[in-house]
């Protein structure tokens, strides 16, 4: 066990992820956050949370495409 400190905003965000009174904050963190450094964990996270449907994806994709057009193809 470890004790951590959260400000009110962080606490409320974490609390919002709880699926019920019986779920601990440790369970929420393990369920929501992927293990660091593994591609499989990131893929699992995106599949579980359906991140492809997030509103910000289009903005990010447009930014990447715009940068790619300016930068050119690094493989040629």
C-alpha cells in the first residue's frame, strides 16, 4: 500500500471512473491506465475504451497530415 495525494480536480476525475461503490481506486487505475512501454497494452487500451470514436481524433489526424505534407516522405 502507498499513500498518494491528489488535488480536488484529480480526485473528482478519478472518482468519475469508478463503476460502483465497491470498486477501489486501485482497481480503477489498473483498469483504465495501460501498462507503460508495451504496444499490446496500448492496443488493448484503445480497443477497450474505443478511442477511435473520440472527438479530438479528427483534429489530431489533420495536424499529422498537414505536417506530413510539409515535411515530405522520409523514405525517398
